[in-house]
């Protein structure tokens, strides 16, 4: 792939969205085409899955089911938006990606790290961000 895939990770209110917008503006000013997106979401189908997971009770899904839903949304996102944009030479800037699954479903909901790693490998092989920024603030 000829583009670059940059992700921002961090807790709620840490400034991810602000930094995503600032970085995209800097790339635009430099004449480099970029795409802003988010997870879960980014495509119409992934946004529908987002609504299933994000809206409603925090205990609406078993942790394993929730993890699978996030991977389904990510598959739609990667295959329909991220990879095509990268092939066009664009820079894709994403508010969250797979590291959030490791934290929220892995650490937060007790999903085994091996399970998450294996799902990632089965779905995406070695696909990963070019660069990830972690927003770590109080």
C-alpha cells in the first residue's frame, strides 16, 4: 500500500479527535490527501454495528459477542474504506483502532489476549497502523 495509516488511541476526552483534525489540516496544507475516520464506524455498515454496541446497556452483549461485533465493524472499515484509501496513496487518520479492543474488551472485559490476537490475524493478517499516537493525560 502506498499511503500511510495513522491512528490515535486514548481515553475519553484525551484530545484524540482534536489531534486527528489538526493532523489532517497539516497534511492538507502540505498538499497530501488524507481521510479522517473513526472506530468503531467509518463506513455505513460499520456505523450500524457501532450503534448496536455503543447505544443501550453496557451489559447488552456478552464480552465475546461484543468483541466479535467490533471485529465485524473493523472488517467493514478496513476493507471498504481504509485499504482502498491507502491504495490511492492517501493518508488515513483514524480515531481509535485495534489497540482500543485490546484495552476495552481485553483488559476491561476479560477477553483473552490470544483470542483477540488470533481474531486480528484471521481477519487482517499482518495489517496494522503505520504509526499510532497514544494520548495519555490525566
